[in-house]
């Protein structure tokens, strides 16, 4: 074998070894990933294949990047993907939705897959998570999903939606303080909770009222579709979501937005040639 062929052989062998190493990282998670249950076809319809791919990404890249615990892989479908997707039952047609603290995209991405008519914003402050979310959205071709890096409290007056969702983000009282101000009048916040739902709601009712809530309850979704239905705290807002403080911040942000497009006419020297302010 001549030198070039020997080098090519070594290079080819190295490529094979690297590919084998990559498979050893990815494939074990897929080996324990359960097949999609029949309910998944019903929930996701013609986006079923995309839902399968998303679940595979959770089981591989999601685990490798620390977004999903390895022990969760065998129950990704029932406990995570479908558990979140059934929130779609509660959404009005053509709604806008913000998933606060989206993490690995739960519940936002399953909802977006189940309801392509809903415009979903995945709001997440951590770069490594938004990077994963952007990769998923790009690979799945989700045109109804936007990834936004930031915190909910930074978005008051900048983002207003019909529905706010959250899962495993914070206790209800704190979550409401972040999520309610992002709602449009008469919008709703949906918080996925487990056995603590009733107690959390009871402990938070007074605070919810101050945040502009007019109705709140614990409901179950996915009955007849899932073996174990999803428990959700549903909080409906009135005319002023987030209460007085949020209304003040929204008004201030609106004024700043209007001023950003208005030429300056005064200032030191009183000239008329002031530059437009930009944000």
C-alpha cells in the first residue's frame, strides 16, 4: 500500500471510529425510548412524524445537554410530550401563546405541533436552552414558533399574548407575578401542576386577585386520550392582567415606543435638526 492509500485508510478508519463513538452516545437513549402510543397520532395528526423526531431529540441531544434527565427517557411520550400537548384543548383558534421558562420546549413545542394555528413564543433566559430550542424549531420546520431569549419580567409592555403556559418553573404565586402581566385583557394562564395543584391555588388566590385574575380553577385535560390526564391550574384574567403595577409598566413601555419614532424638536441650542431616537 502506498503512502497516500495508507493515509486514506487511516483517515477512513478514524471516521468510522468517530461515527461509532457518536452512535454510542446517541443510541442508548433511543434504545429505551418507548414507541409512540396510538394517542400520539390522534393528538398530532399530520405532524405526528415531527412529534416523533422531537421526542428523539429530547432523548438524545436533550439528555446530553442536561435538559432532560436520563431516567425520563422511557416515559417521554406519556409524561412529557403528550402530557403537554393536550393543553391544546384549552386554546382558542388562532391564539398567541408564550411559554414562560420553556426549557426543553415543554409544553410549548408539543402545543405548537398539535395546533399549527397557534403562534407560540418560547421564552427562556438561558443561552444553552435557547440554542437547543432554535435547533429543534429549525429541524422540525415549525413556522408557528419563535424562540426568544429573556425573562418574563423583562417583556412587560413588549410582549402581549392570549395565553401564557408554564411547567415546572416556579410556585404559582411567583409564576403568576411573571406570567399574568404578559396577557392581553381576558387572556388565560395555564400552569401544569401535579398533586399540589389544589393547595397551590388555595394559597395563591389573594395574590391572583391583585394580579387581575377574575377566575381560577384546577381542571383536567386529556381525559379519554391519556391514561393519566393532565392537571392544569387555569387562571383567567380580566381587563387589567397583572394588576396596577403591570398596567403602569405597559403604559410606560408604550410611551417609550411612541417617543422612539418622534423627532426631537428641542434640546440644548433649540435646533430643529434633532436625530430620531432608536431603541
